[in-house]
């Protein structure tokens, strides 16, 4: 087992400082440029949406594939990023018009003073979990064996760490007794096979890829955290809403319709997964998919914010209502015009 280069408390301290540093970077960039907020893309130009290559973002690709964005009058171009913590500052800086981020990144950003605005629900956990802690270490056969071990997560101090901590606690394991290191989803299975890490927190489709390579799942993380877990949301900046409210409304309308289609017809999602995740069609057909709703579970967002405080990753819960820009309530069964 390789030595871990930094003690866990140093990693945690770095992550607690991350979002304020990002805020300073965004403000510095603004100071070096115009005093005006970032302008939205002119009509006809592609609006960039920051995403990560997991099953949760399938509705955006579905909206493009089925012409939902076009029907709503906009062009949306997905841009792959490492995680929500990287997408948030890009949206605030105006590099991305929209972003997909887990709830913890958005709550942390709001507490740091960034004007993130949730415009639509992203993904939720269903009756089956699509995340978990897996291992290839023969000495680890149950959750208790993770004590004193190293678990890889895609972003420190964020959704992986919080939900693994919650799942460990739920299984009777002290979460303070494990060490977290940061590693990309696509690197985790190989790192387990090579013995560089003891276990990994994986989301679909990587959880199924790992299982096919011999990994064994020890914990389900999202269901252990919250049976009604509101995992991630589509968001934008207040500047984007101020500058181009019509584009925001169009994006919301299309993505809500895409959520409905994705949730009702998983075959469309399965067909799209290989186009942006890098997995093959066989793996895509076997993975557990999230649930996609048309209404945001605000109570779940509030519970997630409290978890960040509980685990020392947030000083206090921000004003959740101020983060919401969900548009006017419409008929939940109404789709994009023409569909």
C-alpha cells in the first residue's frame, strides 16, 4: 500500500478553504475585466453547460438528441468537467451558462457568497442505489474492515466524502477512522486492482465497470444518506438570470421535459450513455440508473446542507430559499411545445 502524502486533517483544511479561494478568484477575474456581470451568449450561439461523465446528466444529452433544446429556441453544448466543485466557479465566471452539480457543491458555494441559483432538479436516488464503496482487497470483506483504510473519492470535502461518511456511520463504522484521497472516477478501478487504494466510492457507470473487473460493493451510500436524496441539480448564476432570463426559462423547460422522458423510458438513456461516458453498450445496459423528477425536493436539499455542518465542512446552513430560481409552477405533465 502506497504512503498517503498528506494527513487527512490537512486535506480537510484545504477543502474547507477551497470555495472561499474560488470566490476570490472569480472576483479577481471580474476586477481584471469589465465591471459588468458576464453576458449571456447572443441568440443563436451555443450555451455551454458544465457536466460530469456520469449517468445523472443523461437528460441533457437526451434533450439535444431529441431536439428539446432546439424546440425551446436554444442551442446547448455540454462541456465535461471533473466535478461540481470545478463547474461552480466556471458558471459564476460566465464561462458556462449552466452547470450540473451535486447539492453539496451548490450549498458550499452559496455559503461562500457565490450567487448560484438552482433552476431545475437534476437526479435523485431511486429504489436502488447507483453509488457505493467498492474494494478489490481480499482482506476487506465488510464495512468494519474499512477502519484505518484509504478510500478514493472524486472530489475531497464534497458529495463522495459526505455520503461515504454517512454510510459508514449508518453501518456502525467511525468515519474519522478512514483516510480520503482524491482520484478521478475513471482511474479508480485500476487503482484498486494495483493496490494503490483500499477502496473507492464510485457512481454509475463506474460502479458496474468496477464490478465487472472484480470489485465487490461494501456499502450503498446515497440511500444510507437519505432515502429521498436529492443528489444534484441544474443551476446557473444570478447574472445569467438577469442578463438572459428567456434562455434560462428555455433551458429549464427543455431539461424538465428531458427528465420526464428519461425517467419514463430508460432505453433512451441506455442508448446515449456510451456517447459521453466512455463505457460500452453492454455495460450501459447493466448499470443502475438514478431517478429524474420534475419537482425539486427542497427538504432534501436542506437536510444535505445540515450534513455539511454536521461533518464540519460548513460553518452554517445558508438561505436555501435564496438559492432557488425554479420558475413559475406549471402543469407538471406539460412538455415542450410540439412534443
